[in-house]
C-alpha cells in the first residue's frame, strides 16, 4: 500500500510527454521572435554605422576647411594715396595679403585635375612649417578646390595598381617658408602702385611647384560652393537670405580695383557660406567605370551663378542626384571670420 502511494506521488510530479512538447514549442517560438528582433536591431545598427562611416572622411575634411577658414585674416592699414604724378591725394586701405574666391577652372598651377566648382584662397596664421618649430603664428597660404582625376600624384611610387579616378577635395598647403604672397605684388608696391596678386595662389613665383603642395583631403566630393557675404546686420538680412551684396556671383577678390568694390576692398568678408556635396563610394565606382578619365557631368554649369538662387540651386542639384540614384550628402555652414574688421568706408582724405 505504501509503495503504491509513493509511486502515485512520483507519477504526479513528472511531466507528460505532450506537456514537454508544448513547452519546447512555446520556447522555440519565443527564441525565434527574440532572434528576429535582435536581427532587426543589428541591421539598424549596421545601417546607421554605414551611413556615418561612408561620409566620415567628408565630414572631417569639411570641419578642417571651416576651422582654417575661420582664421583667415588680412593686415589692412591706411597708406598714402598718390596720383600718376606721385602727388599725395589722400589715404587708402591696403594690405599685403589677399582673400580670393574664383571659379576653380581659373587655377593655372596644375594640369593633373579637371576642375569644377569654386576655389577658395586665403592667408591665416596656421603656423605650418617644415623647417621651423614652435612658431605657431607663422602665416600660411591655404587653398581649397575640387578636381577630378587619378591618384598618381598622391600615391607612393612603389604602388603599381591601376589609376583610381575620383572627385577629390584638394587642399593647397605650402609651408610658411614657401608662402609667396609677400613677393607677389612687390614690384608694384616699390613703384608706389596698387599691388597685383597673380602668383601666390598658383605658386608660380619660383618657390616650388603648385602640385608639390597639394594634399587630398577627401574623395568623392563633387563640388565646393563658397559665398562670401557681408554681415547680416549691415544689410538687414535674415540668416536664411542667401543673397550676397559683396559677391553676388560668388567671386570675391579683396584686392579688386573695381570702383564698385572700393568700399569693400582690402578686407576679409565677415561671413562665408561654405557648401560641399559628397557622394558615396558605390556611386563613385559606377561613375569611374562608366566615365574613366573623363569627368562625369554631375553639377550643371548653370548652377551656383547667383547667390540669390542659392537655395534653388541646392534643391536642383539634390533632385538631379536623386534622379540618378546617387546617394549623397550636402554639407553647409556659415563661417564667421574672427579677424574681420568690416568697414564700408573706402578712403580717408
């Protein structure tokens, strides 16, 4: 009798086979659901990482450009103004430095690239030198532009792979000892004439070659748009109003001798709108396979001709790239030049 009661209790503590099968089925379903959720989380994480990673190089280059640009400066001062008979007739603003934005195609110092977009050149106390150390305020010339071409200028000579054709954001980066801006225009200054800067931003003054000081900052940058502008308070504009009175066509030359520019000359602009467009590597590979050494026509020449149409041009470029199924990212910022001492008075008599 006792044995039967004991067996009965043991039997009641055990599970039926059907109960085990149901439990395992429920557990399997829960595991499958958890696996699906974790897989979606992992996919989302990988997608986010890929989105961040594919434009990381462009973001770093854009930040470096903006940082260096914010330090652009000019040593503006008042100098004696004389007429053609060398008779003093008053004072005028002048400087031995220059701030310049031009179409990139006007650069004459290199034939290694097919140039597109706009180019920016300026002077800043960046302290870069290959000969002198711990001189952090040495003046350096800096330039930025976009070019399409192969990578033979930048890769080591022992690398024998096929050329890699890409759009690239190029930095013009001569050391302080190769800065030609003080020599450029010296002949005119010695003759008491207005200096003409024509050499330093092409490195054509004899101190090295232009291409010797070029540094690729980022690949797959298809255009650079630079819009110098006067202060927002000066012309009563809102920040989202893109029209520039001092550079309506995006071009700005601080040394311009045009009468209409006289009150703005010999100064760095207080604000500069910088816009850069980057495409992903997959699109760049497709374009290189299709176009080879010929620059793909991604940015129409009709775009970015007038700062009043800036927003419309950005939207048009964005739509064009979307229509071509080219993944891209547009970087844009308004850089404040800290050394700007903006004044619209031209000459003191």
